[in-house]
């Protein structure tokens, strides 16, 4: 990794990037949204579900606004050593994660499942852990030069969480097929869990995008 | 945006790109396919559904052929100020949109739902609006130097349409869970609506790709 | 294609890339996994299904390890004429294909469908053909300079296989809606077939990535 270190160290320590706090603030909101969603998924009172969803939705709307700010910031500004399009790509991926957390919250609120199984709580925790890993990685972004290992450790974590999410989803659906006699309730819960599983996939895509950026500038 | 203007203006006004009319003709076909699909979705006569699907399929096949022509055109030809791979990426995304409109039409024709709910018509309109936004953006492609705002306006529209598509889909499925007592009919209609929702997602991906191109060459 | 030839020929014949045998070994494992999955899908004995899945899973784990090796190999090493990030992207896509074959095997093993329909066998064959096309393309990677046509032929094949996979899936689901009276069994088989269909999609994405690499360096 010495080549990464030597390359980045020329540029990064002496320069602040305006896009970075913006992107980090999307990471913060991903964690907040995942925390609210964890509460929502264990909530059975519909009006409380609606309140929690409204808060998630507000975060998602803020992220859309921040994404436009990142776009404006990248446009025409030098962001060396990175290529602007890579930062834009990363920002798109982050936004997708927040969209999918929002989607999971919305589906839970709208479809009103009688109760969510314990495995849904497990999945919500995986999403929250993923959001936290993304937040750490983004906070280490500027020091990738000195310690790319820290970012790579979070990428590894996101990869492992995606595999764990796959396992939880598949075992959950297996149980659902065995125990849920109401097919409509089955489809409903499967739809919510599927959206959650996609959120863990997309969190891993953020990790892959970070790895590609590291490889590109290595 | 002045930097975009100054950069593009050096290259674009004096040069024709052979790939551009090809890509624009995919945009045209996306609109035609979306129009035919709108008719199909409100059609209950199976033989008319089959006729309409055959027309959508023919457009999709034409787009596959055009995509190969774009590939051949890009290969070895200078397409400055763009990198060839960005145009190829954009073309791939466009083709995906047409594929998903075709997929929505095929599923409707094959699965033969008794009737499609009003919300399906709404979704078909969102897809059509998205295809039109893509067509406008592609027609503005050459003048992105003078007015990137026009392309960005369509990107914003594609983003909003995707969110609208999400809402229509989620509320539609919510209603379906409440009103459709036949689980097999429920899964059938949900499958068709899901493909339509993916078409609005992919249309937004075209917008994101256009934004990344703008950022890259800003 | 003469420009591709002249460009690549400067670099490739005299140089070995350490990343290439690694990536090729992922291609080999994709074929092995697809072969095991073909056996699994026609197997009705649950303990044999579990044995076969364990073998697929072992291949998937090996691919994850190889992917890390590719990452380490790319980092800081010159891999001209390619940009490191393109090889990383290709490797990510390959890994996704193996993940989806593994996912298809896992779902079949876990959900324990009473029997899989003939169309599932057809789909497994499409996946296997796709894995073989990927293997050929990767083995031709180094000689893309002399004969890009060979790689492009495999890309075309992957595209056609994806379309064939779509058709098989849609016609299969159509039949399922007509003949399967147990909605839970319907959802179960549809879930497995959906994962298989995604594997053919992702195999086509490998083809598109290869085409983008060809276009970029043409």
C-alpha cells in the first residue's frame, strides 16, 4: 500500500474539499435513517410507524438536496487527486442506500404487516451496521493516504454484512414458506424484507466504489 | 456552469458525431415503445395485446441493432470531447430502458391479468413521461455546451418521476394487499407493476449517467 | 477493428499480467459452480442437494478470496494498457455472477421445492452456457489484440442468452400462474427462478463490461 500512501500524501493533507463534508453528511443521515428504521420495524402502533417514517422521509429529502449541492460543487471545480466523476458516482451510490432505507420504512408503514418477525430486526441491525461502516469510511476518506487500511476494513465489513444479509433473508424466507399459511401476508413480509436486503446490497456497492477509487489512485 | 460552456464550445459546434443520431434514434424508439405500452396496459382484448406487444418487441430488436452500430461507430473513432466508454455506457443504459418497457409489455401480454388497475395506467404514463424526458435530453446533447441547464432539467425530471413511480408502486401494492383476495392474481399484477417500476428506475439511471458525463467534462 | 489490433499489439504479447490468471480462475469457478447447480436443480433428494450446495458455496468463498488477491495485485502495479479500475470493475462483475449462481443454489437447497419444473433445467443450462462464454472470453483476453472478434462473439452470446433467459422466465411464470394452485409453492419457485434470471442478467453485464473495455482502448 506504500504507493497509495505516497500518492495521496502529496495532495490531501494541505487541501480541504468542499464536497467531502457534504458527502459525509449523507453518511450521517444514512445512520440516522437506519436508526429510525430499526425503531419502526419493531413498532406495531400504526400512528407511531407513520411518525417514524415521516422522519426517515425528511432525511431522504435532505440527502436529495445535498446530492444536488455535491453536483454543483463538483461542476467546474478541481478536486484532485480525484476525478470528479468518481466522487459523483460515490455520491449516487450513497443516495441509493438512503433511498432503500427510506423504501424499507415506507413499505413497512404502508403495508401494515401484523407484526414483523425477529429476523426483520436482525436485518435492520445489519443495515444500521452497514450505515455506520459507511460513515466511518467517509470520515477516513481524507486520511486514506495515511491509512487506506481503515477504509478497506470498512469495505470488508460491508462485504461481510451483505453476505450476512443474504443468509438472514434466505433463511427468513425459508421459514416463511414453512410457517406462514396466509399467502398474502407472506408476499407482504417478503416484499419488505426484499427491500431491506437490497439496502445491504447497495451498502456493499458503496464499499466496492470506494475500493475502485482506491485502486484507481493507487 | 460557465466552465462547462467554455469547454464544450471549443469542440461541439463545428463537429458532427455519427453516434449521436444513433443514440437519439434509441430515444425516439423508447418514446414509441412507451406509447404502445400505454395502449397495451389499458387493453383487455388478448389478440390486441399480442399485436401491440409485437410492435414493442420490434422496436426493442431495432434498438439492439442500433446499439451494435453505436459500438462499431465508437470503436477506433475519435469522439472528443467525450471518452468513448462514456458514450458506450450511456447507450447501454438507454437500451436497458427499452428492454424494461419491452419486459413490462411482454409480462402483461403473457400473464393475461383480468384487468389492470388504474394505477398501472398512471405508471405507464410515468414511463412515457420519462422516455420523453430522455428524448429531450438526447436532442439537447449537442448543445449541452450552450445550455447544460436543459439537460439537467430533464435529469431532475427523471429523478422526480422515479420517486413518483416508487410512490405509485408502493401505494398500489398496499391497495392490492387490502383488496385482492386471489393471491395468484396478486402476485401476477405485482410482477407486472414491479417491472414497470424498474423501468422508471433505469430511466433515472440514464439521467444520472448524463449528469456524470456533465460533471466529468465540466 | 484494425485500430484495436495495432494498439493492443504494442503491449500485450510481451507481457504477462498477474491479474489475468486470477481473473481467469474466477471464470473457471463460475463454470464449475454452474455445473454443480445444474445437478442440484434436477436433484430431489435433500441431503444430496445440501452436498451440492456446500460445493457451490466453497467455490463462491474461493472467488471472494481470489477477488481480494486481484485487488492487491492491481494496487500500485502497472497493468497497462488497461486502467486498473477497469480490471477491478470486471472482477466485481465476475464475482457477482458467482454470487448469483450460489444464491440460486442456496435458495433451491433451503426452500426445498417439491420438484423443479423442466424450464428450471433449461434456465440452469443457459447459466452454464453463459459461464462457459465468460470463460472463453477471459481466456481470449490476452489475445484481444489479435482477435477482438472472439471476445465480441462471446459478448454477443451473453446478450442472446440473457434474452433467452428472459423468455424462459416469463413463459415459465405464465405457466406457473395457469397451473400452480398452491400460491406459496408458486412464490417459492418464482423466487428461485428469479435469482437464476438475475444470474443471466449479470453474465450479460460481464459482456457489456468487456465491450466497454474494448471500446475504451480501441
